[in-house]
C-alpha cells in the first residue's frame, strides 16, 4: 500500500494531538505502551524458556550418554565386547562404561541420599561439562579410593580435598543376625560445579574399579553411555546400535529417558506464548478504541477534506497509517527493549537481587545456578510480524468508518 504525501502529512498531524484532543492522545499513548510491553514481555519470556531448555538439555547431554545400552533388570555383563561392537557403528564417537546406583552418604553423623556414578577417570575428565566445572582436583587425584563431589555438597558439609566421607551401600551382606550394612570410607579427590543444582548437590562420582568393588559388580556395569556426533538426529545411529546389541541388551536414547520432562517444557512454552500474546491483542483493541474516538473527533475535518475532493480510499489510508504507526512504533520499541533485556538478564537479576536483598532465582527450585536466556531470532521475527499484523488489523474498522462517513451528515451537526 503506497501512501501519498498528503495522506502522510494528515496522518502525522493526527498523531501530534493538540491540547483539546488530549484524551485521544492519552489512549493512543496507552496503546503504544501496551504494544511495546506486550512484545518485550513475549520476547523476554520466550528467550528465558529457550535458555532453560537449552541449558537443561545441555547438562543432561553433557553428563549422560546420548544413547544408553543396558540389560533389563540385571547388570550388563560382557560389556567390553559390547563396547567394541557399539563403537564400530557409524556416527558413534565414544562408548563409556558406567555404574550408577543410589547410596547413603554419611558425614560427621549427618546422612543424605546420593546417586553414585562410577566412571573411568579418563572418561570423567573427557566430558567438557565436568572437565570445565572442576573447581579442585585433577585426573591424578581422581584415582583409587577417592570420589568427586559437587560444589553444593561441599559447601553444605564444609568438605575440601582430602576430607573423608562414608558411603553405605543399598545392599548389605548377610550375617548371623540378619543383613549387615556395607560401608566404605573414601577421600574427596575432586570438587565440580556443573551449574545444575541436582548434580552439584546430590551426585558422587568415583572411579569405575572402585564402584565395581563397592557395589559388588566385578566384571559388570550398569550401562554403556554412547556418545554421537549429533544428539538431535539420532535415528540412524540408534538403529545401528540396536542392531549391534540385538538379543544381548536394550538401547534407549536421551529423548526416551527424558520424554515427560521435555514434553512438560514444550507444553509450558506453548501455553506461555498463547497467554502472553493476549497482552498484544488487548493493546490492539486499545488501538481500535483510540482510532474510533479519533474518527469521531475528526468528523468535521473528514467532511471538509471529502468536499475538497479527497477520495474515500485516502480517508481510509490516513487512519490506517495513523493507527498502524502507533503499533509499528510500539512493536519496534518492544523488540529493542525485549532483546536488550534478554541478552543482559543475568546481570539485571544480580542487580535486582543486590537492590532488594532477596533471592530471585533459587537454584534449589529452578535446578540452574544462573538465569539463562537464549534469543531465537526466528521467534523474534514471528513476534514482531504478529504484532505488526495485529496493529494493521486493528485499524481496518475505524478506517472503514472514516471512509464511509457522509460529509453532509458530518457538517450538518457541527
């Protein structure tokens, strides 16, 4: 739609309301603010939810295998041969034997349940999420009768390198007076911080040979963690792994094991998008009301312009341009505000926490130690396009009423 200089000039004058038209300009200002805040809020919330999903999935993939090979209900025996067969599948980058089970951690008379994961020291430090998160210790200290604990656990129990902890196995040994709990004392050989509260507070890593002794799984493991080039597109690789272990073990990928969690994130994301879109819809209705009032207020001007030769199409374009300009300006301002806020949201959170003295983002509740945000530019474009479209649609009815106004009737009652 091409606007003539005359139409742009009149629309511009209507946007700069005089004092006598203050009420109309106030409604237009609220319409502008509504569009701006709606667009900014939608961009910020969607970016935070994208960041949550990316961070959580990244931690899951960084600490667990993309595909897990295990035996149903029993330890996985002959895992060395299986590892060789799986490693030969195209697309597989690494096969890592692991033991995972629950145990009771006892420190100074205090006890808590933990997840113990046995893994070879070389594999432990080969995972970027763990290697980059090591706060104390190295590969030389993660050997023998030692364990690696998370930073949250270390802070809670005031543990440092060299301190001793006691692990109690879930299965005891039979004695003349019943089952006797099996326990063993270990030294803290490393402290890690992966940025995910669940792992930093409740996971204990130990060398694989020590885990086999502690859980009485000599010659067996719980599963094989299979790493691939592309964890998103696993179809062909998973089929190859299933074929390699057919009849001996079962293979599941990370999406199967976290299916309910991923579905919950997706549903929450879609619902939040729909709810926050209503803010923009309400702001669009404000544009409709302000434009209807403007058409009513400018009835005499419309009649005069019509009698001077202005066409109905020009009247419609003038009021469409007036209303759409409010929506376009609000959308542009909201997009800039939302993007800047999303890109600096962690700094803003820390500033607000320091200002209010309250914790706004608890790691115990949200699982992550930092507030994540990931701006998806195609989503930003979708939000901007949707806001633009709603702004244009909101002007159609008021503009149509202006074009249909009868000059004789308008001037008769002036």
